[in-house]
C-alpha cells in the first residue's frame, strides 16, 4: 500500500528541509563608487524559488480579472502602490544589505601612506625624552593656550573624556551618523558605569541620550581603526593633525556622507534589477 506524504514523516521532513535549503540565484558586482567593486551573491531557498514560479503563473491568470476590477493587477494595490508580493525589500532588509556592503568597503580601503601633518603656528615645541613632541598652541577661537603632545608617529594624544569603537558598517559613514552613534553609546555606557556617569552633568547626559553633545566637545577620529574619542572642541581644533578619517574613514567623501550615498544608490539599483 502506498503511504501518503502526510503519513510518511521521514519523506515529509526531507522535503521540508530541501525547501529551506539556501541556493545562490545570481552574482552581481556592486560598484561602491570609491575605486572598488564588491561581489554580491543573491540567494534564495528552493521553496522560495518554486513559490515564485507558482505565484507568477497564478498572477498571470488573475491579472485580467484584477485589472477589470480596477485593482491594478498582481502586486499593485488599488491606489497603485507596490505590494509586498513584488519582493520589494523592507527597510530593515535594505538597511542590512547596506551595512554588509559598507563593512566590506570599510575593510577594503586603499592604504593611507602620507606622512601625518603636524602643527605649524605654535608658540613652543618641546621634544621629550620618550620621543614624543609637545606643542604649545594658541586658539584663535577663544584665545586660550593648549599643550598637545604628539606621539613618535606624529599623532596627537588628546585628553580624552570617553573612548568608544564604531561598528565596521559605520567606518565610512558621515560625521553626523557616526557622532550620533557615539553620543548614544556614551549615554548607554554611563547608565551602567557610575564613574563614567559622574564625569558629566545631567544636562550633558540628556544631550548624549538624544544623540547630541555639548558644543564644547567633539569626537576625534583616532588613528586606530574605528576608535573614537570625546575630546575638548578647541583643543582638537588647534592641534593640526592627520586623524582616523584619513586612515580608515574614507577621507572627505566619508566625512560628508558621499560614500554611503553612493553605496545606497548602487544597492537600490541592484534591488530594482532583482524586481
């Protein structure tokens, strides 16, 4: 006697497993617009591929009736908006794809080989026994003098109030996005660390909570990948230097958000191709 599929659990489980097996359906090259092209493997499951074929067949038969009713046919609502059935990604899915490409682009940046820039208009320069150099520099903004020490490699050592690390997907993001992340991260950590919390006033903490910061602070891109430091705005301003933006942050195009905009547009085009 032949068993039905429902009765044969072993066969049913095997078929279910096969339906959930991921398979590559296409390979595309994403042009990041920053001198590199990244491979993007589009994948789906056996069940999804089969379902799309079945759905397309049903939709083709139903279109004439739907159009006659004025609903716009398969995948289109009465108002003409694209429905979920078209396969258009949700914002969460789209953002995940953007993060993936941003991570890859961040990891594959060309090396920065220029010599770090140093202060020029300083009042005094002292070479220390440990090989570091301390500059005394006057601020044109507030008239105060600042002593900033540079390490042996020519990078400033700021008086930092808080250090954090950006996720790789944000290395090439613009300043606004990076700073918002850092501000909120500071607040979250301060809520769990009483010593850190004591460094700031309640008003300052409220700003950090909202993703903002007091105007007398700024975020310094440290030369180590992804490292960000909360430092005095004016001290940072007077200390001419080569920072992490140049080394791992995409330079000017990263700072103003151009790199991410290019990547978003490329991925949007890719999803349009898929649809």
